[in-house]
C-alpha cells in the first residue's frame, strides 16, 4: 500500500530533551516536507526537500532540523524542544509526475507535547 | 504576500442538505488551487485540484469546486452531504509549478447533523 508513515504517533517529552520524529514514504517521491498544524493557524511548512541531500527552510523553521540522506526518509529533529513546539506535525511527499504535480500525500500525524 | 482566507471556521449542516465552504485567495499571478480533507485523527487527503482548463473541478466523494479568477475564489460545494463528510477542510494555493510551496487556509470544520 502506497503510504507515508510517521513515528511516533504520540509523544510527550520535557523541555530540552532532544527528539526525532521519523517519516518514511514508499512511493519513490522526490519531494518531502514537514508541516505543523495549530488551532486557528492551519498548516505551516517547517522544512522541505526537493530531493536527496537538498533541503530548504519553509515558513517556520526555527528550532527544527531535517536531513535527507535517503529518498524515502525525512526525519524531523528537535535538538532542544520547547513548549511552543507543542503541536500536531505532518509529513508529506509528492512526485514530479505531470498529472499529480503539486499534489501532496500526507502521513497520519504526530502529536507532540513538550512540558 | 500570498494569503488564503477561509472565512467560516465551522459550518453545521443537516444530512442531505447542500453545503458550500468558502475559500478566497490573494494573488496577482497564476495559481494552482487545492482542497484537502482531514478526517478525525487522520492526515490530509486531496479532494480536488485546479491546475488549468475548466474552471469547474470535480473531486472525490461528490465534491466539486469552481475557480473564479475575477473574484479570486475557489469555493467547495456538495449538493447533498452525508454524516461521513464530517471533517475539517483546508483550501491551499500554490503559485509556482513544481515547488510544492503551498499556503494553507486555517480550515473549515464541517459538522453534518442527523
């Protein structure tokens, strides 16, 4: 089944304790991205990657890191989480096929709480 | 800066009634428009998209949307809703082909009542 998977789905942590949220897609997509979803703000892009070893900042990159060493994986790293990073996080991927260009496929989300 | 406005944060509607979810965008250049649906505890799923051509776009689950360039709108409609349509709906705009650079609206929560 074609899908984007994220782990963990739920995470409660404390301020300053480094964490990684993994994202993997099995559709051979070049593009991958991370968003955070907050009430009243919709989805905001954190980082994106157009291909392996190519990453760029989105609209709200502060406090986050990413890497793209393999095509299928795009982990999100919080080196020193803070309470304002409590949010629902989504990973997405997309393909450069002419018919689906610009369409994104989303993972199920990771709900992060930073105490 | 480009923006997307979904004026209605919540829309309650009775089952089998029609519904329209509004989306307006600000852009002076070509745009690509999308509607995504988020069911409870799930990720977003594409409902429909406008890239070019016919301004009336049909999507999955009986939804359709009309691109109106003069009014910079892309409203989502369904003639008869079901309980299972209860979800949050997001409008998104991109003005650069192939960049996946989206601006999302803040979402409209559709609640279908029995």
